[in-house]
């Protein structure tokens, strides 16, 4: 349900670039999932969605990157 609220909030903002906002949301949610899966014991405070919008990259610490 929270995911839907994020999408609704992003789509109702006529200013700004919708593609960047959607990418930021995708990264935000992926970081949540990756943290739970790959490093749940690592203490990490997820930054606000605004940080993702500015940087458009994962905000997980290097110690918590999935192995490829």
C-alpha cells in the first residue's frame, strides 16, 4: 500500500522529471529489499527519497552490495 502512495505522490507533481522520480523510487525500494536480503545485520538508516532523487544511485553502504 505504501508503494502505491509513493507512486501517486510522484505522479501528481507536474513539475520535475517524472522519469527521474520513478528511477529514484525504484532505487529506494530496491535498497530496502537488498538490505533485508543481503545484510540485515548491518545497521543502516535509509535516506529520504529526496536523496535518491538528487543522486539517482543506490544509497546502500559498500558492505551491503549484492554479489553478482
